[in-house]
C-alpha cells in the first residue's frame, strides 16, 4: 500500500492517516512533522524550514525532496507508506515519481480531501498538537482524556503558530495555487480518489478502506 494524502490543511487528512496506518501497518510520513522534528533537534535544515512554516509558506523543493529521499532510504518503507502533506506542488510530484521509479515502485492511490474554507478555518483554529509526539487533537471534535495533555506520551498540547486564523488563510491560498495542480496530475494517472472532508470520521474511514481494498 503506497498512498499519498492530499487536501488543504484541516480537511481531515490527519485523522484518516492515523486510521490507515494502523489498518495497513505502514509508516506515516508527514513532511510537516519531519520539519518540526528537525527544528526541535536544532538542525540547520530545521531552522530554515521554521521560517517558511511560520509564514505559512512552502519550504523550498530542494530541501523538501531531500528529506523525503532520505526518509525513503529507511527499511520500514518496504512494507508501504502513507505520505501526508507531500507532494505539495508539481515539482515535488515529479521528484517523487523519479524516486519511486528508481526504487522500482509505483503508487497505489492519491487520496484528495476537499472541504469549504470556512469549515477548514473552524476546524484548524480548534486544533491542538502534542509538543513532543505531534499527535493532533481538537478542542471539540477530538478531546484528549486529560485536558491539555497528550494521551500517548503525556506531552503538553499546544496551539501551533501556523494554525492561527491569518496563517491558515494564507496556507489555503498557497494550497490553491500550488497544490491543486497536483490533483490533476494524479487524476491523469488514474490514481486519484476524492473524499468529501465534511463527512464524519467514520464515513470517511469506511469509504477509504472500501476503495483502497478494491485497489489491492
Ligand atoms: P503540515 O503539518 O503538513 O500542515 O505542514 C506544515 C508546514 O510545513 C507547511 O505549511 C509548510 O510550510 C511546511 N511543509 C510541509 N510539507 C511540505 C512540503 N511537502 N513542501 C513544502 N513545505 C512543506
């Protein structure tokens, strides 16, 4: 199972990702999480990425593609993977194709989540993320067992700068300009699955497992 999850921030990708990686026993590769870890570890790349992330802009392709190339050299991806937040523009999609081609692999599906801007803004401003492991919660839709504390590692839950409303609006604009063409790219390849991100978590989960099941 080699899957790509696409869609604007807050359209339901993260929740679906959690379910799919458990179901198919594949690693979750979120370029956003990798950048945040690199920053936490005080690496040079992490510091550069943070400047872009805080402005709600895309990290340059050469940096992003390189961290993906490095991640694909780990042995756990042999059983498959789920990319979340990558590729985000056509250049990245082409770079990924080349990397997979070199490994003799093909993609199973590219899943695109769609949702109206106002739904997205409401969802993201309620989002809280574990400072240490990156697990995502929501103040109303997905509360932790103890308020402000991660269920998995008891890390502190924070409101990320890039989840603030003005940054979200900028991210949505960037998404429209850069990432929407990627949808057409995968549609042409016959890999696109479209999901209505306003459906309930259970409905999305059921639809995805059914459609993906038919592809394997
Ligand atoms: P995410 O957690 O996927 O919403 O990503 C948070 C931020 O990390 C994005 O707003 C970008 O600044 C950066 N980022 C994550 N993935 C990519 C990517 N594939 N290309 C460029 N920038 C990225």
